[in-house]
């Protein structure tokens, strides 16, 4: 498991039952690993080592094969995503206008680095290459919300608004 992942695996019995049904559906099927991983990620939101082991055992393949496929394709994530996924664009237009400093401010505010999730599971940080909003550079998204023409000192207030939206929960 990634040392960056501070959130313990919290799979439910219902999720495991659903995963076992997916595994049974693809067992013995040529190329069945890929759709199993896709559906497993849909169930759990990511592919923790516990889920990878269940898939390996269920499909009769090695854990290293499951891990190899899960890490080769960028569509798969081995770390959980936060309730609020914060993504900072590091594409050329955003970068030259200071998105690296926006990312640093976000990491400092949340106490995590890009690719990580806060211990409470509320926030995760990602960096991306382009969101297609170059005229608003530098840009950060939180879920579907786009925040443009950002300065590092605006980041804290934006994050605070998400922290306070449910009475500080």
C-alpha cells in the first residue's frame, strides 16, 4: 500500500459482495482482469491492496499481475479520492502565471501533497496538465467548480468555504 495513503481501507460487506459477483462474472474470461479492475474501482472508488488481493485470488492470477495492470493504466488509482477533489492545472498557460505557487499553497493549507488524501477523507489533491480554461489561468478545480485567476493567498479562503459548508464536519 502506498505510504502516502493515510486513510485506512474501509470496505463494507456490501462492497465485497458486489466485488465477488464481478469477479465471478469475469473468472475464466480471456482479458477478464481489465473489466474486473474497472468495475472494482467503480465499487470502491480506487484499488487498494486489499481489493487487488481479492481480485488476484478470485481470478486465479498473481497479485503482481493485478498490481502491474493497475499501475500501468492511468485510469486506475491506488489511493482514495477525497470527498472534495482539488485539482490544480500545471499546463503551460497556468504554470507561467503561477499555478505552481497555487499548488504549494493548497498543499500547505491541507497538510498533504498532490496524490494524497487528508486523514479525514474530505480532501485530495491532484495536478493536471490542462483543463481548457487557459484564459482564466491559473486554474484550480474542486469537483465541478472552477476557480480562475487565482493567487496563492486566495486558496485558504476557498478551502475554508468547503470545510465550513457542513458546519465544520
